[in-house]
């Protein structure tokens, strides 16, 4: 079996992030995760795994969602009123949905989603612990501007990488709930063959523009564990690693002290924040690696990769890729979908796979 082409980062490394084509990795059998909402277990039906790039119609997507969740919940999703009234760009995207989706699908068939591979060495990990292979995906933005092709490409890359843990970085929908059935369909595939260490998620700013409670309920029914200003110790053999998650920096109530309250000082901690604006917290220095999205890498950039606009205070400093901050690493994904307009220019969408090892680990080239 060939060793995947990882870029290796350690304490003094300052090299820019590396992008590589996906390669086959060893697939490991994994137990299913269990949803927290016990009352929904009797209503769930497990579907066989399907190929992520299979073309399916909207009617099929809707029927799959109804097979996953009770009809009452689907009705609640369809009838719920967003917490925030859609803005002009969101209303235009909903109106132009067929054209917008077709435009982005056309672009993705010509270019496509990239797979970013990183190897990160962190302190606090037991010397006997094997490498943790973590998949990270953010800013799917299921909805009128993102079509179907990019999301299917992204999920397919992650399935082929066989991660030990799957981390979702927020902004799952855009404009309304119409993209939810397709999103739940993909999550059900992961529940069917769940990563050994589980599936974890944080909320993004756009996730507060819909019925957030319903979104969380639906995702938890598919085996996802949300981290809202809290942390979890990973199961064996990675029990020396803590995964923490922050509420959204813009529309949520982020509390990094609560997020790290159960992480002993000196232990290995990975932080997940939808936005790199979490870098404003001094406590982030306790986390050897922080995973973010939100910026889209600018989404529409100049040919040299610079963007005329990147959202957020820290997004301007960390628009995309691996960066040093407070002596540790911050990774910002370009995400998968789009907002506003269904176009990316010199900011290709991506998903990431990290191989996380201890400082004393022996790295084979």
C-alpha cells in the first residue's frame, strides 16, 4: 500500500500548505455511532451505501429524507420560519436556483474539488498512539447556488480517504431548507459506515439563518455529535486527544473557556471553529491545531490568489491554508459550496485529510 502524499508540519515548519491528488488509503471496519435523540431511533431506517457521484433527482432526495426521519420532522423543516429574513442575495439565489445550480455544476465538472493532505505533529499525544486520520469538510452550503456536483465530489474524496474521525465545519445550508434532504442523504451514508472515532460538527453563521434546532435534530439523528462550546475526549487508541468546538463567532455565543474547561492543561487539544476569528481568543494557544472554514478562500480571487474581499477580521490574515498563530497551527479551508453568486475564481473548493501524530512519533517518508 502506498503512503499518502502528506505535507509534514512540525514546530518550526513554516512552509505553505500542500495540495495533492487523492490516493487510496486502507479502509477500516468501524462501528456505527448512536444518535443522542433516543426517541427517534425507532423511526430511522438504514439505507445501503451509494456512490457519492450518482446523479439523482429532487424527488428521490426528498423520499430519502423522509425515510431517514419522521414525517412530522420533515413537515416542521418545510414549514419552519428562518430566524433571520433572507437578504437580497439569498432571495435572488432562491429565485434563480435552477440557473445558479447549473452554472456551478458546470464549473465543478471542469475543475472540481481538491483534496488537501497534511501531517501535523502535536505535543501531548501518547507515544504509543497510532496516527489519527481526520477528515475535515466545511461550507457545503447545500442550496440554490451550489448545485450537486461539488458536494458529491467532496464526499467521495473523504469516503476514499477512510478517515478515523469526520469533522464538519459549519454552514451546511444556504438561503433555505431545500438543500437539507440531499445533505441528510450523505450523512446517512457515513452513519452506515461510521469512522471509528465518530462524526463531530460545529455551527456556522448561515446555520442560524434557518431553524437551527431542527437542523441539529436532523443531523444528530444521522449520528453527528455537535460541539457547542464543549469538548470530547476521543476513544481509544486516541484517548490522549481532546476535540473541542466553538459556537459560531458571528451569530452564536462562543465561549472558549467553556469549550476547554474539561481539557487538562498540557493535554493535546484540537479546536474546531467555523471562522478563523476564533484567533482573537488568547486561550486558543492551548490548542495545537485549529480547523476553520467560513472564508471560502475569498471565493472570487485575482489570478495570484489574492481576494478583493474575505469575510471576518482574521479571514483577511488567514484566508486559506495552514498558518502559524500563537505557536500553533491554524488551518482554514476554502470550503465546498458558494454563497451570493455560483462562481469560484482562483479559489478552488477543497476538503482536507490530516494525519495527526505525537511529537515523538517516527515519520516514514
